[in-house]
C-alpha cells in the first residue's frame, strides 16, 4: 500500500503516507477487515508453530 501511495504522490512525507494509509483503511468494509485479521492470525499461528519445531 505504501508503494502505491508513494507512486501516486511523489515526494510525499512519511507522515503523509501514514495519514493516507489510515484514510484508505477507514474506507475498507468491516467484512474485509475481519477477513484480513483472520488471515493474519492464521499466519502468526503457523509461523509460531513452525518456529517451535
């Protein structure tokens, strides 16, 4: 997401990138956010399980 923001807004500061990313995140539907979080939790679980082995 950051790369797209930087590409669309050359010379943008890190602070502005963060603000724009926050604005984009607010526009995402609740269902999409929920699915994203589920995938993140699964990924963390798998990585944690592998690292214990």
